[in-house]
C-alpha cells in the first residue's frame, strides 16, 4: 500500500475522501468537480481500492497536475476500509466523503464549510441532492430526524463533518460489504441530541445507474437490513419506530405495483358498483315474480 505524500505544505481545512473501485469511466469527472471548488483550502485523497480497470492510471495523472490531490494504492478491501484508510491519513479539520462516480457543485465546500464554521453546535452539514445519469431529477429526502433515521437512511454519504467526531467512532464498518455502509455509519456517528443542517441548494450530484448494489434483490436487501439491526441493537432496543417511516414501507409506496393498483382502484370500485346494482335489480325482479 502506498502512503500519500502531500505536495502542499499548507495544512488544509477540509479533506475530501474519494474511494475508487473500477470507476475509471467516471473518476476524472468526480475529481474535476472537486478541483473547481470556489473554496480552495482543501486536500483530496483518492483511494484506489484494488481496481482492475484504468482508475489508477487516471487518478495518478490527475494528482500529478494538482498539489492538493494525492492518492493511496491498496488491495481491494471494500469501500468502508478505503474511506477509513484515507480519513486516518487526512490532515483536514473537516471530512467530506465523495464516491468516485458522484460530483459536487463548485460552491459545495464554500457553502458547507462556511456554515459549520459559524455554527459549532452543528455536527453534520449536507445539501439537497440532484440525481443524474440513468435518471435526472431532484432527490427529495425527508427532513433529518433521529427517530426517522433509525427507520431508514435520510442522509447521503456526501456530507461534511469534523474529523475529531469521526475519531470518536470505529469508522465505517468493514463488514458492510453488500451496501448500506453509509446508513450504518450515520447510526454510529449521530446521537439524538446532535444537529444536522441541510443547505437548501442542490449542490450534490448523485449518479444513478441501472443497477445498484443496495437494491440487487429483496432477499439480499433484507439480509443487509438485518445486519444493520445486529450492529445497532442498543439503539433499536431503546426506540420503537413508526413502521410508516420504514424503508420497506416507503419502497412499497414508490413501487410500480402499488401505483398501478392505486390508479386502478377507482375503476375497479366502479365495476363492483355496477355488478352490485345489477345483482340487486336481478334479484328484485325475481322477488316480484
């Protein structure tokens, strides 16, 4: 494993953490979005997590051209270990995780760092999310609430927080290799009294793909949810959450089957009314005869 050697003697205020596994198609877009920030006092640590494509070649070339960027080359251990490795070697006061296929707007760091610097009581700062790629639309997450967070993840991974708070945790869980590692981390990182602030601007861009490791199959997803519960039994033992807020319920509401059924329901109800009226008329005539 190669260790990052900073080419910039100035200690950065923010460390942007970019784990990368076989994202050679997108990694340059991601790094370019970071390099274009209006806030310049940052370092960006890119972790090549054992990629078998051209990711390493591309990130090496990019890091050579900008002293704020450097990389770690390691064997594949998963996104959680990759993030933990980079964060432990980072020098910034604040941490911003960013996946190697996503992007941030030019003012992301300026807005989030400016807010958290002026509000020391806030533990996490995030922004609104815009989906792009296979689907292009605004992603409307519900307002953050700790009890809602227990039911389902209401935060994206790309959010700003203090490194000193990260150091109080065990970091991202290496066992969460099948997905939901972000939700698992937030449950470890946040307490009920903590404040999360969302800036009401679309400054984070999440790439939608036709396949997602978090939604490959219902059975696989159920196993990951079970693992979340196993990892945080102490939390779930103290809170009985509203099932309407659960991820499964929200998934059902957004499913094609539910929407089609809801659309057909009035029509089917009308048909049943016609059948009932016809039945009454037929039986009424029989009774009169």
